[in-house]
C-alpha cells in the first residue's frame, strides 16, 4: 500500500479511546509497511467497527469466531 494509503489508515486509527488509538496505531506502524494487501484490507474493515466492539476483542480479550480476524486481533493486542 502506498504511503498515502497508510496515512489514511493511520487517521482511521484515531478513536474515542486512547487505549484503542495506541493499539491500532502501534500495529499499523509495525506491520503496515510490510503487510499484504489482504491483511491491510482486513485491518481497514476492522477500523469500521464501533468502539465497543473493538474494546470487546482488543481490550477485554474476547476471541473472534473468524480465525483470520482472531489472528489479526491477537496481533494487534500483541499476543
């Protein structure tokens, strides 16, 4: 993904909770430049979720039923 695309994703990482901002921005910084187009598309789709749903999976640690999303969520959490 071009730098402009990563910048747009970085902007989308800004949420209503600082904890979510930190987790999402950290993952994008670490993995965004080398992530596959599929992984970035999955991350972008995740950024469309509402904050309570993100909190459920990223802060509370609930495991998502979709294995691909569960792996991404674990990666974002740093697990």
